């Protein structure tokens, strides 16, 4: 018994060597597991922290740029040209969207979209997608009802959709001054005009909308982070004068069935643009319906041969260089002159003309003779001094410089063509600027449409200062030529139709042929008619140019454009309460009596 029992007790003794091995293996496995976990955590938390944190953020958070309030744009009297509207935009998280076909159809109808276009927005890989933006109040209400977001409608609603408030640009005057104001796109990105040129002042750097979700995709929070409103701009433009100019252009286009027309009203001493009008034009609130040609700002983007308005260059230059006097005579009796083998005619045959009469009657023959006295170097020099072939520096996008060739590139006929405004390309604003120089006593000014920029609290940020004003003509020459330009509008001149009742006008007509694109020769039936001048002549308050493109029925600037100048100038002088010249004369007579 003992032997057997002893054997049993001996077999029940633990095998300590085997157990020790097991403990070592287990402990080693645990240690290595902890080391592996530690190394992995070190890799995740230290070496790949930024990468993984970024991935987590992308999965858990979503932010979308939004475009917030731009500054407002006002006319010189504080009347609104561009403001902002707060409208709602519909967005979705396609991963949460669960919507049946019938409701998609109703939603598309409420949005004014095709059903397939709405369904295309539901892309599962996208956390944030715009469905339709900047909805009208009426549309937004309809969409809320369809999606069950309207509390008045008992509907379980559709998940995955939301509304966000966005700023939309609104132009209260619609078409008025559209080529000056310009416009913005859906994201308030600037496209044209002041909106583009002064974008850095008008815009803010935008804002963001933030979304946070848990692992199951449930939205935890959302919020909008916005910047402050942009700066406000005050224009030099006067809304009433802009309306006058645009109205008169519409009339002249209808009367002469022209392709287009433009007019500019400017202060000749400061360069402030009071009105800059185009016809045809477009509605800033319906940009999608506009023709590209209507968006073009013709006074600064379209070049043309100025015709007789360019005669100011040779006329004033000859006076400045003391090559002529007012009473010097020129024999224009032949009615034509040959230059480089080409014969150039006068529109009407004249006899012996004084220098003054050459300008008054717009004689091509006389002007060419004056140009020959000057020589091509001086003609070119003064053309450049008058600002031709150079940008004016106006604060609007798209301005072109025009051109005039250097003397070494002139042909044998150029000395005959250029003095009468051919072989030269200018913009209407360049011509107006040159005549303003005669009006103000000889200074070349910088045209501009913005007078001041302020924060929305009213603190000034920018004020226009003309640092480029320079004297080009002596005061004596400017005064003499001003007196000559008066005679153009008087009896015997080419622009009696520009005369304003009660105030004396000084100015010049222009009639220029367009080049036929097919033949590369001057067209026989396509012309540009213009008149440029200033009023009151002896104390100018306004410089105005009118350009009518391709009128039908008459081509002469004195017939087509001069009456438009008269109408615009007369209404503008009345609006600005500028005294009549004849009132001063009557008062002097009363004092004398």
C-alpha cells in the first residue's frame, strides 16, 4: 500500500522545470506585446501624428469657404449703385441624403432645375455639395416645404440637407452706369468695372462654414466664421447726370439708327468723371442675358480714327511753337492738296482762310499746310504731349493706349493724313482729356471715377490725389485756341447745332471713316461722328464728348453728335445751377445804366 501510495504521491509532484519555461515564454510574449504596442503607439503618436491627425480631421470635420459682404458703391451724392442682399443657399451631405424619386422631382421643381441635375449633386464621396445657391426668398420657402424644414408643414423631413446664408451683390439702378460699376460672379469674384479695379478694397477675405461629425456620421456642431464687411466706395459719378447722358444716347441711336454711342462728362480742371455712358448697355442684375459687346466700356476700350477733332494738335502746336498767328492766311481755294502722290480734299471748297478760319471751318487743306509747317517730328511730339497713344490712367480696367507711329515709320502721305486725324487711333477719353487741357489753361489731368474709399465705419482709407497733373501748353496758347474753338459753334462754324442757350460753347466736330475689314480701305458708308467741347467757354465747368458709331442718314459730327452735346450740356448746366452767361451781361448793363 505504501509503495503504491508513494508512487502516487511521486507522480503528483509538479515538474518545476517545465513550469518555469512556460512562465518565461508567457512573460516574454507579454513583454514583446507591450513593446510592439509601445512602438506602434510611438509611431502613431509621434512620428505619424500630423499625418493621422490630418486624416482624422478630414473625416470628422469639413469646412467650406463662403464669400461675405463686399463694400457698397455710392455715387458722389451718396446714392446706392451696388449693395448686398442676404440670401439662403441649399447644401447637402450626400452620405446622409435619403430622398425618394417623387421628392427629388418636387425639389427640382421648387429649385427651377432639372431632376437629373439635382440628383447629380448627391455624390456619396462628398461631405459638402452646393445644391443651389442664393435662392430668392420665394424659392427658399418652397424648398423648405419640400424638404420638411418648414415647421408649419407636418413632414418627417429629409436628412442631409441644410441652408446657409450668403451675400449676393445687388445693383439697385440695374442698367444705369453698368459699364462703370461692373459686376461680380456667383462667388462675389470681380468681373468688370469698379468692382474689378478696386476689388482689394471692396472685398473681405471671406469666411468659412465648419461642420463636425462623430464616427457614425452624426453632426455634432456647425458654425460660420466671417470676416468684417469690405470698404465702401464713393464715385465721382452723379446718378442724375449719368441718367441724362444715357437717355440722350438712346435717343440719338434711335434717330440715326447707329450701332453704338458713347458720351463722357468730365470736370476739365480735376479730371472727375461725372458721367460715362454707353449704348447699348446691359442690366447688372441679369448678366447672363448680356451680349459681350454690350459689356465693353467703349470710351476706354474702343479705338477709332478721330478725324477733325485731332486738328487741335497741329493747331495748338503751331501756336505754341510761334509758327503761326491767328491772322496768318492759307490759300485753300483749290479745295484739295497733294501729299506723297495722294490728293486730299476739303468737304467744302474754301478760298483764302486765316488760321482761325481753318479750325473754325475744319479745312483739311489748311490743317495739312499747318502740319507741314510743323514738320513730322513736332506733330508726333505734340500728339504724345496731348496724351494720344498713351493710357490716360483712369481707374477702370481694360483701358487701351491707342497708337500713333513714330516719325521714322511714317509713309510719304502720313504728313497729310495725321494732321487731319487719320493714321492715328485714339479713345474717346483721350480726346476729351486733350480738349480739357485747352479748357483749364494748359494742364493734362488724370481722369478718375473714384473720389474716396472709406471703411464701413466711415474712416477714410483712400482719397484721390492727382499727382500726374502737368502743364503741356502755355496759358497764352490755351486762351487763344479756346477763343478759336468758340467760333466753331458760332455762325459760320461747323457745329452751330452744339450751341447752348445762355452759355457759350467751345468745341470741335469730327467725322471719320472706318476701315473696311475686307478691302483694308476706307469704307464709303461706315463713319464715326463726334463732337467734343466745354462749357461755359470762358469759365468751363464741363468738358463733354459725344461719339456716335455708324449713323445712317447723315455722317457729319455737326449734324449727328453736336445736338446731343447741346442737350446733355443744357440739362447738366441747369442741374448744377451754373449761371447763364447772358445773365451776367444783363446785370452789367443794369449797373451801367
